[in-house]
C-alpha cells in the first residue's frame, strides 16, 4: 500500500472531492486504478475562517511500484508502514506464579489485557469498585456530598481517565505503533471507529463506562482475574526481589512480577514503597486553577465564521506563557463543552479536574491554568515532599470553599483586580457540589498567583475575551501529574527492586489515557519476556 499525506480540502468537500484530490496527486486518470482508506484526518486552523481539512490516506493500487519510482523524491508519497501489533511472547504451558497488576486504570487495564492476550492470566487488583458502582458513588458525591475515599474520581475501575474528556492523543514517541493497538482495542470494546483516524480523538465519560466494562470482560474471557475493593497494603520484597503482595484484608498473593499502575493519587502506596526502600525521586508537576468561559466565545475566537461547523465541533485551545518571575503558565487538559469536576481522593480536601461527554455540548469550556513547579525550588527534601505540598493546597482549598466540599472560586476580573468575588455574572460554574466565591489569592503560593495574573492578559491576546470579567476561576488543580517518579531501568523494572514494574502516570511515565495505555503495553511486554526467560532457564 501507499501512504499519501498533506491532502488539503475545504470543510464542506465531498467524498468525490477527496477521490479527485488523490487521483490528481498520483497523476492518475481513473478511480478504478485505486481503492483508499483514511488513516488520519486533522484540520489546519491557522487562518481563522479559512480552515482546511488535512488527510493522510492509504492507497491500494496495482501500480504501486511505478508510482513509488515516479514520486521517489516526494516525501508525501511513501509505502504504508506496518502499524499492526505483534505479540512479543506466549505464556509457557505451566505458570509458576501469575503476574499481578496493581491498579485498573488505563495503564493497568492495558497491561492486564496484553498479558491476558499472551496467555499469562494476570491477576488485576483494584482498590476501588467496578466502574458502574464507582460511577454511582462519584455522582453521589457530586450531588449529595457523600464522599467515599476508596470510590471516587481517582479510585476505581477505569482510573481517573474515566471521569475526563476521554482524550486519546499524546505527544509521546511511538515508533512501534502501540498507540494504534490501544485505539483498536478501544474500538473493539465499543468506541466509535472515528477515533482511529481523527486528529484529536475523544470518547467522553458516559461512553467510557461501557467500554471499560467490555475490556474487563475480555480479560476475564482470556483467563485473567479482576478483583475489586482489593487494596494492596504491602509488597513482599526479599533480597531486592518481589515475592508477593498483601491486601488490606490480609490475603497474600505469591508472585515474582508486579506491575505497579496505581495512578498519581495513590499516596498511601507511595508512602509504603518509600518505607520499603524502593527507589523514588521527586519530579516536577504543576498547580493552578480551572477556568470556565462560554464555549461559543472559544469557538468564535478559534474558528471565526466557521464556528459551529459539525466537523469542527467545540473548539479547544493550547496556551503557554513564560513569566517575568521565571515561571511558566500553560493550559492543561482543556475540555470543550464540558464541566469542572470534584476530583479529591482524601477527606477534607478539594481538588478540581475537567471532563466532557462525547458530544461536547455543554455551555462552558474549561481548562486548567497551571504553573510549573519543581522539587529543587518549591518542595525540597523528601521524595514525598510534593505530596505534602499537594495536601496543603487541597486542605486550604477545602477551607476557602467553606469546608463543605464546595470549591473556592473567583471571577477573572476580580482576580486580576485583587478583589474578592461576591456574585456570579453571566458564566455559571459547572463544578458540583458547588462554588463558594471568595478571594483565591491565598489558595496558591504567591509566585503562582503572580504568574497566573501575568499570563491571563497575554492569553487574551491570543483568544479574544479570555479575560472577560465574568469568566470563573475554580480552585485548586493539583493533580496535573505525579509528584514522584519510581525510576526503572531499560528492562522496565525498578532500579533496586527486581520484579517490580513501575508504570503509567503514578510512576511518572505517562500523562493521559493514550500514553498510559501505551506504557501498560510496554511493561506487559517486559513482564512477558521475563517470565518466558525464567521458564526457559528452569526447563534448561
């Protein structure tokens, strides 16, 4: 097959227009010489009001050799690469000990799925509940303030990604096309096939619930075991080698291979690993607020007169500013047509995040506006000092919100002027249980407040109306990424603990559903190869 890239067409083109563009590109006269499929569709919005769709297509044609020779100097006509997934191993007939996966978010789920598909019958341990029951608890917290520390936005089947926009794009290098494997498995589990080819695919919260259930059922059908309300309280380590895990209920599971995919909020697990002597180091993360605008304002600023076009949908944005105090402020996890959600995992603390449904039809756009911080400058000392800082800020947000799980909020105009907010304007915040208006200046360190105040007017130059007085800031956003990294070697095992495979966001190796799923696949491959090698040595 041939892959053609950089085919540009107007938004309202027809299928015939695309076919004609392909024939023109290849200098062919008739369509009976080719068949094609769309590999990727994106859009070029650099000229507001003149947005074009950009295609990458794969072509089947008997004239492939001639065309490759004719266009050998054209970088946009090349052989189609093999993006299919190839398993690295198959399980031995007898498994001495089954591998254990701790955590059933995107990383743990795909690690478990790959291990199951290769025949290793993994045991997946999830501290929270199955996704349906977990959803009931989460919505119960949002509507009735009934918080459950083990069943919430952070903990439970599907991980934090279940209550998000379901974004499926990433900047990671993926030379082995593991991301394609993630997308294909999601489609197999019920996601819309368009996620395979649109530039910024997303699934949406409600659809993710059923997809997560279907992935679990696939793992079970392949001999895997998924256990809920099964928190791991300890890992047995002998002479630097994992020998098993101990659950909160006292159960012991013997294993030599543990995939640690706990997400970035499993603070008690990080503390346990630190006590056990597993090598952990602090890493940078970011802190800030959520900001909400009317979605039509963002659509108009980004798309101009083409705003509202069904192919474009609700507009997103990506912003960054390097401040005079040396800090960087950027938009994070932008959710078009979505809502701000309560995302705490600990009693007496307030954390915000954002999510959208598949349709992205909500009235407001929301995004994190966050400031980068580092252990050297902002939380020196213990590898767990970043966690202590997060807790301090989240507890302060709880107090500023009235100690009822309402989030502290402030109008953008008041925030810039340094005045407490007392009344909402035209933008109604979407955060539940609710927003308590106040002065946010004491909710973050002074350097962060100063940086955000400097950045917002700069962002307004890029998106007109960004600093509209009635836009709402809601605090605080602290779980942008893990504050630690559990370092691993080239074999994907902990630097000082054999058999422990740190993975995903919590270990500091991913940031989002797609990259976490990809990391889960990589770690599953490493586990499979280790088990096969060990089995071969025993036979030998």
